[in-house]
């Protein structure tokens, strides 16, 4: 059983707000994720990844019979002398693979019942992915947004780029928490009304072919327009989606005696009866269908889907996921 209070204290977190110490913590946890390419790297820029295409790279791939039009400078004289037939060297082209992280910190993400807000878990996972990408030498960029604004981080390789990305996470989360607490936002920001589809559209302009893209959200705004953008991204990039949810969104809390509770999303309010089996079964079935549909739509967009809970530490979940996929 997780001791929530001690875990949060040890990780310098309160589960609601963000600070740089809790995000830097994941610099030492990069082994939790594997960023090795799962599909052909399609970037046009030279880089550190070996592409499946053969060309004028630096990494030797094979020697084959010389063909008309081959560069005579690439003739393999040792193999030619040994076999008596002219052979030429073929090299594997090296491609670049920038990493982009889309982090949804909007109002629906400001919710959590057991360990932390979904938005905080999103920030933790974003930090882990950014540190892992930097360790591999990948350029790291991203797009962080809430309902008021978005911050675009262009892909860079230096540690300063990761720290800038983490500070942007803190800035947007601080604004979201303030809005939840009733703090008035500037009119210029309130009029923007940034949506998940808007963020995906901006990401399409940022990400070049061959990029590795992570989508971190509860996907509550996954409409047809957002789906079109994700499908377009998947055509030229590797897309991995992390649906972030809270345990309460999957099943109702267990109680010893029936009791009525009031729920609100800040605008609408309704009552819910806990402790009734029929209500629990209906609730669980509806929400199972809801999350199954999100996963189905994302997979139709050719995205890999890895569900993450805001009610458990990342290390516990990702270790378990790694064991089930070996």
C-alpha cells in the first residue's frame, strides 16, 4: 500500500503544484522508458540514427557487386582482390529524430483523488521523456497548453533546452491552478480558448517527418478535427499517446454504507449515490466504454497507446508495463 504523504514528501511534490525539484528528479529515472525507433527514421537531416535506406552515410552496411553508376571511390579493393570481382561498399545513412512532447494541462486535467492531479502526472511523464531524449542525444521540443495559452518549445539538444521546457510546464500549471482557485486571467488570454485540436494543429507545423511525438492528455477533447491532425502526424512520424486518467474515472470508491455525494466540474453539479451495486456497475460500464473508445480512436490513428494513472507513481506503472511487453 502506497504511503501517499511520504511519497509526495520524498519527491518534493504536493500533487497539485509543480516545482523544478520534482521534475529534475526524473533525470535519474531515464531507464524507465525506451526511446529506440520502432519505425523507419524518415528525417531529411543527418543525425545519430541508422536509417533502413542505404546511401552516403558513415556507417558501413555491406559490400556488393559493382554496378554501373556506382561511385568508384567506394570500391572495396580488399574484397575485389579476394574474389576477383569488383565490389563496392554500401553505407547506412544516418538520420536525425527530434522528440516532441505535447502536454495537456487544461482544466479537465486539474483533477486527482488519490496521489496527484492528472496534470501533475503529465508534467512528471513529460520530464521523464525529455530527460531520456536528452540522454540519447536527441533534440527535445514540445508544446504545453491549457485553455488560456500555449507555449511552443523548439527542439534543442542542450540541457538548457530541457530546463526551459520544464519551466514552461511549471508556468502553465501555475496558471491552471490559479484559474481553478478563481484567479482572474487577463482578457487577452481568456479570449484565446485553446483546444486540444488547436494544439495538435500547431504540433503538425512544428514536427518534421521522422520525429518522435508523445501526446500526453486525458483526451477529453478528442474530436474529429483532433483525430485528423493525429492521423496526419502518424503518416510521417512515430506517435505514442499516453491517456492520463484518475482511478475515480474508472470506478466509484468503495464505501461501507450507502451515501449521497455531490459532484461538480466547476459549472455543472449533480448528486451520485455511493454504495449501490447497480449504480457502480452502470458507472463502471459507461466509463470503461468511454476509455476503450479513446484507445480505439488513437489506435486507428496509428498511434501506440500506453495508459497512465494519476493514482500511482510513474516508476511503478512503467516497470509493470515493461514486464508485460517483454
